[in-house]
C-alpha cells in the first residue's frame, strides 16, 4: 500500500434513531463507542504497517 494521506473513523450509533435509520444501522456495531474506536484504530494502524486486516 502506498497511500500516505489521512485516515479517519466515522462512527454511528443506534442511540440516535434518525441517524441509525439514515445509515441503515440496525444493531450495535460494538459493545461500546469506546470499543468501536479502539478496534477501529487498531485496524487503521495495521493498514499503516502494511498488514492485511
């Protein structure tokens, strides 16, 4: 992978009905928002090291 630009995580929640419907979120994506951020960050870091997810 040769991409060197910024990466980000876009997180949604089922706790906001309007956003959940708009984003087609029908179940929790993780045990907590913190856990979602932790696993997402680990995934992005693994990409930066050239590892496969």
